């Protein structure tokens, strides 16, 4: 990492993510107190379903799907809330939820940091496709049991319930996720097991806002971006695929748009961009290739 980069340049998006994650939790936790003082509910509900300022419904579409499959038909505002959330994540990237909203991300990032500090190498192999099988299983479970069974053990839901009503068993869940990522495999939970991340990665496949290796010619192969990325497999082709005609925009839905590659790159190879620039790049690359040949 370039020592001349300022602290703000190196940790800007990481800091903004923490502000976002903690801020969302505080909005829910402080809303009852704010309502007592002002009579206005800022956020009523939880991360699965909420009402903002008494007029903006927000519903987790993954929870809504489970509810429908369980035979529990939601009220009409739940569909409106789910539509709003779907549009938002289709614009900014599905797994933005994982890196900018989910409180468990702070736990897994802490485990990854400590794993690096302790120089823990290797670990069990957990295929990244496993999370999609678990996603399918949670939906099937809702259909067979008639309940939103996954939400009873979902670490995100358990942590939220714990913070509001007393954390209890939630501490055990947090510790289990932390130890899994620390001792078994780096980012094992988010990268291989979490069905919530799997669901939002499907939305991310067509999202507008993406990270782009727009100055990839300046890459000096320092590997800093691969070291900090929770999904490093998404970087390789956009960064090194110019000779194969691959555009610089990271289009994979598995990318969390966390911005850490932007933070740590001393050569300023990465930036946030839009998906369409890949198409423009591919057209230009084709034209150049035709001229050269």
C-alpha cells in the first residue's frame, strides 16, 4: 500500500460504510425515544419491514418471498415497500446491502482483519455456490412449514432482535459467525453461506452502479485490491482482461460495491462507474481491433 496516501484516502469508503451500518441501527433503536420527544416515528419496524416517517414503506423482498411461499399473504404496502427496495438495489447494486447495511458485515470484517493480523492461512473449502443452495432451501422450508423459518435463525434478524429486546442468544450467533470467519475460512459466512447475500447478488447481476478498473493499464500487480476484497474472484477479468476484450467494469452480482479496492489502490485504478461504460468500451475495443487487423 502506498504510504503517501492519506488516512482518509485509504479508509474513506470503509468509514462511510461503518457510518451507514451503525446509523441504520441507531435510527431503529432511537426512533422510540424520538417519537416520545417529538411524536414522530423516524423508523418503525425492523430491517425486514419498516415504515419511514410514517409514509415510506420498505420491505425486504427476500422476506416477502418467504412470506408468500409460507401462505402468509402480506398487506399491499408490503408489496409497495418491496418494489421500492428492488428498484433501489437494482440501481446501486444488490450486495450493497451486504457491505453498507448489514450489521453482520462488521463482524465478518473484524474476523478478516484479525485473521490477517494472526497470519492464519488456509482453511476449509466452502464453495461460493453453497449460498445459493441454502437460499433455495430457505424458500423450500417456508413452503413446506408454512412459516418464515429462516428468520428465526437469520443472524441479522437475531442481532437486531437482541439489540432491541436484549441480545441473549444473539451473542452466541455473533460469536459463531466471527469464529467461522476467523478459523475456518476468510469471509466464509458472507462469501459462501449467507442466503441473504445470495439473494441480493442476483439483483446485482443487472445493477447500474458498479466498480470499474477504469485505469487498469496503471496496475502494478501489487495485489492490494485482492487482499482487501471480500469477493476477490470478481476483480481478475475486469482488471486483466483487456487483451481478451473484457471491459473494465466489474459486472458480477457478487461484488458488494464496498469500495475497498478504490481505497487501497495507490495507482487509482478503480472508481465507481456505471454498467453502460462496459458496452462502450467493448464497442471501441472491437473497432480498434478491426482497424489494427
